[in-house]
């Protein structure tokens, strides 16, 4: 992947001749020219599409009890509307680098939004649960391509020394979408049916696709190369088996021989995938990026942050509605302050990253995550909703300062020619980690609740969720400790300068 910003990455500064214009440089076939206004409008449309796809991740969490009643399915079955979405998103991400380099930006983005629109329409008119699930999978196919695609475009439009703020705004959308999903759905379910959720998603995706036609510019010269079919198949089946096994374990709370076998087969296929990528001259996903220890550490921390976010966004609504008997609206309102916190903190964290470097921000972020998580160990059926909302908000402060800043630092610390592949690799690991985290959380909750079945259903559920909160504390501790191994600001800037050459 060759960035149009390669010249600016070398000089580390904007063109002095025209402060309003980003003049493209020809480098490896990529020629671009975009004004500040055009860049702002294009970024707004891209982030609107990203927000829609990411909000859909958690949009149904509050609606699961309603959907269970509507289609007469169990909680384990209904949870597939969320877990299958995450699974398919994870399957699509490894192909994002190839898609980004092979097709022009406007066509790719509009096509992805159109696919998401079709999936939403299928969900609206679903006559049974399985058609509804099929619609969610169609949505996820688009979402899996959208997220790394949008990150690639934004990374391309900004040099390393300005990516913090740009990715901070991107992180606002990436974090705010899933965070606000339960709140918005809770409000909607108070006055309408679950179908209204998909009507809103359909309208949002249609508007985004229409706006993209005049506002999204083709900033790259695509190379129409054929992808390696074997690599594509290995990616789909390898990641698919791993994510399916993890998701099913999380949904059922059981580890069976069949699931263990599927998981092992998936790992073996992914090992073959990695070996093949090392041998290809044009790999589907260039895994040489994992030869960079600092990139790996930043990717680990970004993954832990994602686990912390999606894990609690699944566990907390279930805890509030099952253990405490709260309504979907109440669950959404409890989580509202956390969503608002992300709106404020993400741009701030991006600006501070550009000035302070990643180590200080990551240490602060994971400390806040730990402070917000520890009180959850004592949550009960009588815990104040205000305290629950405060703890959730403190956690979201921590996630705001860690998830996208560590992701951006990892990209900056990798080779400039591997930007698209580093983005795809980091996004894949983060997505798989999110699936692993939610599966592990639901497994821990199910096992703990089952072991205390003699105490009664309500008490057993409370104990199960308590163990889920313990898991969240453990992830926060791991992130805090690992942050001490990040480079300081001076070392980080020197490493970025070296990788940009």
C-alpha cells in the first residue's frame, strides 16, 4: 500500500504554498488532490456510514427479550443476532486491504452501503427468526468491509503527526456507535416495535449512499488484481470456524468436543493461511506487519480496549434486565452518560496523543478503566442505578483514551508501505478479540450461574454476572500492566520517523 502522503510523512509538515489545499503526490501510481473543505465533507460522509454499521453491532442488545418473545426463541438462539454480526464482520476484515487497493473509493463505499441497506430491508420484512438472522448477516458483510476501509482512507488523508486528532474523531464514531446503540434502541422500543430499529438503519444507510455519490472522491488509482482464491478460502473457513466455536461457547455456556475440534481445525487453517501469505508476492494480508513488536503491543492494547467495550455493552443490559428487572429504556438511559463521555473524550484523546505520545495516554486510560470496573464487583439487585451509570461512564473514559490511540500508534509504528495491511491486521485481531471477549464473558457468566443453580435462579444469575464483572477487571489490569512497556513519546517519534522513510 502506497500512501499519497509519503512525501509529507518524510517532511512532517503541510505544504506552505497553499494552506487550504492538500496537494497529492504521485507515488507508485497514486495521484490525489483534495481541498480541506472536500476532505471535511468526505470524512463526514464516511463516518456517518461507519456510525450506522457500528451502532448496528449493539442495536439489538436491548431488543433481544422482545425478539425472543416475538419469534418464540431462546436467549442462546436470539444472541446469534449479535454474535453472528460480529462473526461475519471478523470474516470480512482480512480482505479489506485487497479491496482497498483493487477498487476505487466511491464505488466501494456506495456498494457497501447498498449491501447494508439490503440487509436492513430483509430484517424489516423477516417472517421468522432465521430470515431475520440472514438479514443481519448481510448487514455484517457490509460492516466488515466498511470499518477498515474508512480507517484506510482517513489514514491516507493525514500524515502521521496529524493522525491522532483524525483517528480520535474516528474513534468517537467507532466507540460512540456501539455505546449509544443500546440507549437509542431502548428509547425506540418504548414507543415502537423492534422492526423500527431496522427501518432507522435502512434510512441511515440509504441517505449515506446518496450523499457519497457527490462527496466521496476517488483518491487512489486502483490496481485491478485478482485475489488469491486459496488465501480467500483459508481466511473464510479459518476465521469462520474459530469465531463460530467461540460464539457458540459464549451463547450456550458449554465447551463440547465438537466445538473444540472446530476451533482446533480453524487454528490449523489459519496457520496454513499465514504460511501461504509469507510465500506470496501479493498476499491477501501481509503478515510481515507482525514482525514489529511495538505494532503487536499496540494491537494487543487496542484489542483489550475493544473487549472491554463490547463485553460490557452485552453484559450490562442483560444484568439490568434479568437480574434487576429493569426495562430496555432504563437500561439505555443508564448507559447514556457513558456514550456522551465518548463524544467528549475521543477528540481530546486524539489531540493529546499527537502531543504526549501513546504511553501516557494508555496508562491513564487503563487506570480509568480499572477504577470504573472495580466497583462492579459489588453490584447487586439493590445497587443504585446512578452508581452503575457512573462506573460505566468511567470505563468509557478509559476506553476513549486507549482503543483508537493505541490502534493509531500501531499503524504509525509500522512501515508506511504496509499501512493498509497493518490496518487490516490490527482490525482483524481487534474484531476476533472482541468476539473472544464476549464469548468468554458469556461462558464465565453461564458456568458461574449453573454452578450456583441450587441458590435459585435470581441469585444464580447475580453470581454469574458478578463473575463477568471480575473478568472485566482482569482485562483492565492486563492492559494497565502492558502499557508500561510502550515507548515514551521521544522514542515513539523517532520510531515513526524511521518507519516513514
